[in-house]
C-alpha cells in the first residue's frame, strides 16, 4: 500500500504545488483521491501514472475536481480500452457527467460514474474496501477510508500437530475450507488460524472541520491525511470557511489514535514555511507529523 501526495496546495495551485490529489497503489489497484487541475501532469512527474483504475471525488470544488476532464481526455488519446470508474457523492453524478462533457466529448472507452454514500463501501475487494464518511464542509462533502481486510496468520506448527503436513491441504484451510487428516479427523480453518489482526487503514479527510464523527472515522488509522489549511493565527478564517488548522488536525489525530499525520491542502501563504504547521501540530500529537508537499510518498507497512 503506497501513498503519494500529487497535489497539496489549498484552494489554488502555486508555481511549485498543484491542488488536491492523492495517488494510492492498493495491491496493484491505482486510485486517485481527488483530482485538482493539472493532476495528470504531476502524476507523471512523481513516478505515478494518469492511467488509473478509479478516481474518487470528495466534493465538487474546482481545486478537487477540475483535473478529471484532463485525465479522461489523456486516456482517450492514449487509446485506453478498459473502463475508468469515477466515484462521486450520489447527489453529484449528473454534475460529474457535465464536468466531463462540458470540457470534452464523451470518450470511446467506458467511463462509469458511481454515486457513493456513507452507508456501504464504494469498493469492496478481497483485500481492501473503500468507505466514505460525511464531513462538515459542504452539503455533500465526504472523507474516504481505505481499510485492509483483517488478516489471520496460518499456524504451521499447529497444523502439523493436528496431522496436516505441508501441501495442498494448507491452501484449502487458508481459503476457508475444512480438510481431513490421514487418520480421518476433520480440521476446520479456525483451528489453525490465528486471531484476526486488524489490517492497515488510510484515512483522507477532504476539506473539513474537526468533528466527533471524523475522530470515529479515523480511529486507529495507520495514516491520517488531513486537510489542514491554516495555522493558529488564522483559526477564525479556518472556522468561517469550513476548514481546519494544523492544531485541529493534530487533535483529531491524537483523539483517533492515528499513527502518522499528513497535513495537506496547505494554504499558499505557508509555502516555504510548512515547518510552522508541523510545529503547531506536534504540540498536540506525539506521532509522526509531516506537512506533505507534492511528490512526497510513503509505504504503509504491515501491522
């Protein structure tokens, strides 16, 4: 599970930094969380690729969605064949279609617009799921959680003690099927699998104010990517615009038990002074804190 910050500027791009875009490689699936203007070019710059499998949009402000038509057109020009899945709040599916057709004709390959809500996973695979949660920003704004499925370790010595030697029966047990020993005993998977271990978790807030629901959504996150646009000197501005300060981001990280905090969606006023936001956040949160900038990347290792 690798995460790359593609665009980290809040509101508008700068000469150095693009607007909101996070690239995730989830077990080979390539997914974008938000897609601000110019994202396709920045993806190429940071050893990622516009040739993604899916794009999620947290809300329809320009600095989070304006890059979608560019990626759709670029994939058309590259003769894309496989479908592209675009996930938006369910009340915004028609707006997503207008965004694409307003800038470019509908492409020859399939673009599937999916409307998500917070009631069920938007994506569910054998290894992970992506779940949206509501945020207090716009009427239809959301954050996104990536949750790796819980894992159970295969206890080799326990299997041997029960009469199961290495071989095809191991695979059957790991896939949830009971097997029979040479002595005729039936061994069930739960007898040779460890207790479930929580999988890794990545939480991306989108633009938001802090809230108890957000703390719950970020509970025990391996990585919390928080839209922390302002420092404390602009806390009133953060409140009036529905955004958060670095201090507030850190308070959510601390309350949620997150391991690492990425501060993103940073106001251009802090360009070349991002360490001020990091310092404020560290006053509230004892885990790792990084005010990420375009191109920063991390591997989320196994728990």
